[in-house]
């Protein structure tokens, strides 16, 4: 399941509901799949899966491929979107000594920013062969 289908089909926000009621927002991203009886109102989205909001693992191979859908989802909800990921390409010791390095910075900062995230947070990292 791509992450955006949950956001699209099961989540709403006060901003989205008020916008639909006033007519400032014309429609949900995918009206036919939205079930208001199952909707949960949220204040933020925290992505901990390490993949884009729209596109799942395959979406990460082409940055910005689904930018229109991601933009519409986030604009309609008008809530913070944060990404919290573990350091998988460097150890915690390396991070403490020199900060985020090379490819890890792309995974931790650049790709989430292209996805619409306002901030990224280190969730943990490698200690030997374990994620802590």
C-alpha cells in the first residue's frame, strides 16, 4: 500500500473540511475512495517508512515523479509533514563526530524535502549491525 492512499482515503483535517464547506477547496484528491465515516482528523503527518508520501519504494527512484499528487494532498490538509528516518548509511558514532555525510544527507534531507517535508528528524542509527 502506498502511503498516500491512507492519507487520501482515511485522513482529513479541519482545514480541509472547512475549505470543502466554504468552496475554497473544490474537491478531495480522490473523492470516490474517501469514506467520511472512517476519516480521522489529524494535526500532522510523520513519515517513518523512509519512502516518499506518494509512490512508495518505486517512487524514490524518480525524485518528484508524483509531485502534483503529493502537493495537492499536503495543500488540502495544510498540516506539517515531517520525516523521521534512521541513519542507515553511517553509524551513530560517525554522525556524532562529523555530522550527516554524503549519500545519507540525500536520503535524510533532500528526498524528503522534494516530497514536501518541512523537517527531518534522525530516528536512530547503526551501532554495529543493529539499528538503535
